[in-house]
């Protein structure tokens, strides 16, 4: 873990108000364990572009292949889970919290989710994600309209300006 990410986490715990009654109850588990740090997309340019959408309040959702979790033996995201989001140069820029998770077949993804990911339409989302998911398939796996995808909604805790921008867009 880089020193820069550790410093971001130290500041984010305070700025994100993860435990507003710390003086009464002591540190919470949520603020004690550093969350994973990762970037959206598969390359630095995409990571920065998608992070910018998050910071503008445009992107409040993401999707991933269920088969990737299975192949890597990683648990699915859970409501309340925190993540530090990195830009394309691996600098920490945001702290997010998962607010909703569901796993459904690719063909059942709705326009509301596509728009929450910052796409212009469900058709655009499907075209982009078909190509992306096909490029991410674990060895021996195939992708089709029935393939399960993990859909997440999230809120930005840090920087707080991004949370306000997302709230304005929802009105």
C-alpha cells in the first residue's frame, strides 16, 4: 500500500465522517480497516475518465462480471463496503460506499442503471459493456446475454463536493 493511499485514508476517515460519535463509542470497524484501493476501467485513460464522472456526480454505479469474482475467489461487494478510487496514475482521489448490490443476467440490466453509470442510454451501456466484459473473461469462460453481472450503486463520501453534485443531479 502506498504512503499516498495511507495518507488519503487517514484524511478521508475524518472528511467522510465515518464515525461521527467517535468520542463516545471509540473507533468503529468501518474506520479502522483500510478499504481496498482500485481504479475503474482497464487502462489509465479510462480510469481517469470514469473517476472524473464520479467526481462530477455523473457516475454513481458500476458493473462487473460475476465470473471474475468466481475465478478470483473474491467475495461479491456488500452494502456499506468502502473503496478508495484511484485515478489513471494510481493516485487516490475518492472514497465511495456501496449502497446497493444485485446480480442479474446481462440482458436484464435496466436503463436506470446505465444512466447511473454515466452512459447516455441503455444501448450505449450494453455496447460498451459487451466489449469490455468480453475482454475480461476468465480463461474458458464465455459471455452472452444470460451471463450474470454484478451491479453496484455507490455514494461518494470524499470529496464531499462530489456527493453534493450527485444529489443535485438526482433532483
